[in-house]
């Protein structure tokens, strides 16, 4: 009988597992001995933190390549076909949602194998929930271009799309470039557009603020340096 592909949520930061992970998800992870992960070092730390009963050296932990080939996917999914359950883990948050793993899940469906998602933290959904922006129509765009003029052009495109579709636009940035993106947003966006900064979600320093662009310009610059931040934009 084929195994099940379990989609395991992971902490968004260094916080006790009881603060972010339902007990049923933790128990499911602790029953598994085979894992496909985004980052092996992070995955081992997470399994240790939740108190996995099996010594880490005895667990089968396979790292998902950055750009997996069809052969990689077949190799990683073979234990499922042989009857073993596998846990899929990203580095933080929910696997296959703004994180790697979708190709493995897709192949499981193609083979008629069971896929079981477990409840846990998603920075995108937590940010959207707390933003006060439109939660009925939204789109995630990943990373914007790192430099101008491409970055400013992309911001203008997203703002226009938000106006046309009445849609919240969600994107992220490498933490050390947060301030550059924030400054570009203030320059490129219309004064009445709303911008939410959701920073250090689930951590002790969590901060979630939504303001119009004009109000952001009149406020002190927020501390975003090297802090994981989700950006959400909604234009009138």
C-alpha cells in the first residue's frame, strides 16, 4: 500500500513550538522517519525542537534541490510508492506556499498518492489576516526586482493591477534589502494607496502596521533591517 505525503508546517522563527504548531501536527511529524526538506540543517533543528523521539542521525532526511529535475522528483517520491510515509518541510512556514515543494506534491497527485496538509503558520496568511486589506482578492508575487528602474516599474504595475482588480498585492524581500524596497514603494506609489508592513511574525518583536503611503511618508522610518517582512499593497 502506498504511503502518504504529509505537508508539515515549520516555525517562522525561534519560538516554542507550542506557540505556533497544533499538537496534532507535532505528533504527526514525530511519527515520521522520512523527510524531504528545503534545508537539511534547519529541518534537523526543527525536529529536535519539537522533540522528535528518534535520534536525528537515524532519520532519512533528503534535501530538495533548488531546481529539481523530473529525475529528482521521481527519486524523492519513490519511498512513497514503496509504502513509506514522507514529511515535506520548508525552511519556515508551510511547504509549497511561497516555499518549495509544489512539484513533489503535484507528482504525488499524478500517481494517485495521498497528500495530507497539516495546520501551521503561514507568514502570508497571517500578514493578510492582520493587514485590514482585501482578504477576498489577493495575489502573491514573491520577490520584486532588486534594482531600479525595474523595481519601480514593477511596483507601478502592481499598484495599477490592485486598482483594476481591487486586489491586495503581497510580496517579500531579502531582509537586508527591506529598507530599499520600502523607500521605492514610497516613491512609486500613489499617496492614498495602503501599505502594510508585517514584520517578525510570531516572534517577540512582531510588528504589523498599515498606513496610507502619504502617512508612511510623514512617519519615522520603521526598523526593517534584517527582519523578515511581508509587504502588502492595496490601491484605491
